[in-house]
C-alpha cells in the first residue's frame, strides 16, 4: 500500500509495528500519539486473535482504514512475537519502531525521530516513562531503561554500550534500521513470554554503530491482568527458556571480560518464581537445565531466598492442612 503526495510515490521512512490483543479501548490513545498526517510514517497494527470488544476494534479499523494497515495473526503461534513478525513482513520503512497497544509515545516523538532519520547508526536508544493505567500514577516499569540510557549518555564506555545492546531487551524505546534486521534474518521468538529477548539480543549483536538519547520517547503502562502480573506456568517456562538461550549465546560470543561487565544475572527469574508461587520442582528443574548448559542460575544468597520462600510456603500449607482436619 503506497501513499502518494503531489503525484509522486512516497516510501515511508519510519515503520511503526503494533501487536494488539484485547485492548481496543487503549489502542486509540497510542494511535493519537502518532502523527498520522505524516506520509513518511507507516503504521502497522497486527491483531493477535482478539476475542473481546471485537465491534469496538472493527470501529477503530473503519475509522483509520485509510491511514493504518491492519493485519491479523491467522497462522503460527498466538503471541506478540508472532504478531510482530507479521508486521516485519509488511514493513517498508528505513527505520523500525515498535509499540505495544496499551502504551503510547511522548509529545516529543515526532521531533525526536526526525532528528535521527539520516543517522548512520543501526540502533538509537531512548529513555522512557511509565504510568499505572488504573490510578494514573507514575509506575516503575521505565526505570531499568532510563538507568541504562543515562549511564551510557554520561559515559559511553564499552561496558555501558554492551549493557544497552544486550540488557535493554524491550523492542520499544528504540529506532532500529530495517536493513539490519532483514540482512541478519532477525525475528522475534513466537513464545508466550519474553519473545523480545532474542530479537533485541541479536539486533544488539549485529548492530554496527549505536547511539542513545536521554529523553523520553515512549510511555510504558502497567495494566492489571497483563502477562507480567499473573501466574502462568507456560509463560514462565518460555521466560526461563528465552533467558537461557540469551545467556548461552552471549557467553559464546563475548569475551570473559565483556560477559562480566554485563552483570547479567538470571537469578531474579528463580527468586521471582518462588515468590509468585511456582513449585520447588518447577524451579529446581530449571536450575538443573541452566547448570547443564554451564550457566550458574543463582548466587548463594539468591538460592537461600528461594529455599526460604519455598520452605515457608510448604510450612503454611502444612499448618493449614492440619487446622482443616
């Protein structure tokens, strides 16, 4: 679908890819933060088989049909990664920009991306902000991205650059050259969770020159009931699997010194699994898988936390069972 301006064919400079699932009440907020009157911006929305508020989604499609390309994930695995991969097939811009349908861009978005449209860098990293969708109060979901960007901008050392390349795994808050992605056949994992980890790791590895800007491009939101907010063993299996795949790859391609500078510790996966309530069998099974691959899954202190949390959990369950009899 080519856009025309004064009789000439205009190819987009920026392709914005948006996976969507059951959030048509929030999608218009994101779309309103994009300058849709600009012919050099291609907007692609890929619906991941939504099953709620379908009529509202159809209303949005009808409203934006002349300006936004809508697609549906009808094949492959149902996931945000699969939807993003469909978006990549249709992207034509020089730069790729990703957004989630319940988030939105900052008021400086248009000006900021214009400043980098002719950049020779392969990836530009930006800072973020975050809010709670229910209370409207500021959240903490942006803090890791903000910290890494600030550290690099203050001191663009090798260590700080590699932390941007390999530990800022979210696809948003970035401009990525499309030819980098296509020439290296980089795609998202079609996993339920952590589908962006492999994509961002490979993009960071293959990128030549990068840059960062300590200014907010994107606002991340926290929504009750989202994948990060609920217990889902299939999703957590994917999170463990994708984390292991990333670490094994980076340990192979980086020097020992570079690996140490990343400070990439998978232990939070195991401590959070304990707090969320996954079984000891589930947690220690994954610890064994990491160890088999030569990866230390937790520090001694983190292991003590996992054991303590599970011991207390089993004690509470035992006491409840006794009191019920």
